[in-house]
C-alpha cells in the first residue's frame, strides 16, 4: 500500500521517515519530496508498505507529534489526469496568457 504523509517537519531526513514507519513492520520504500529548485523539503512524502502492516502504521502515526508537528497520514490516492496547467506569462502591459489546456471548438 502506498501511504501519503503530510506535515513532515522540514528538518526530517528520509532515513528518519523510514525509521518511524519501520516501528510497524517492513518498509518497501520511503521518500520525502524535495523542491526541485531549492532542494528543500516540501513537507510531504510517501511510504510504501505491505498491506498487512500499512493500516496499523496509518492508525499509529496519524496525528502523532514528530519534531513539533502533527503528522497527517493516510492511504495515497492515485494521481488524477488533467490536473495542473501552466502559469500565465506577462509581457509589459499585454496581460497574461492563461495556463492549462483549453479544447478548441470548430
């Protein structure tokens, strides 16, 4: 099961997240998501565990205070299609071009 972990303290390292979830059983993988520009933690991550221990880890860690922050832990939802869209672009006083995809009607 893939587990979403939010409100991770910025100073927490991948190894510490792994250790935290290892209290509940085997951890297949764990990763704190980093900002690609600043290389700093974005405050959330993912942990993958076998289904038989994942729910006990979710129940045991959701709401637990770690390094002064209360973790939010739940089953990760699949990434949805069509989310996002680019930001606008501004050139002097011409206004911005809207980001994203707009279906053209013919």
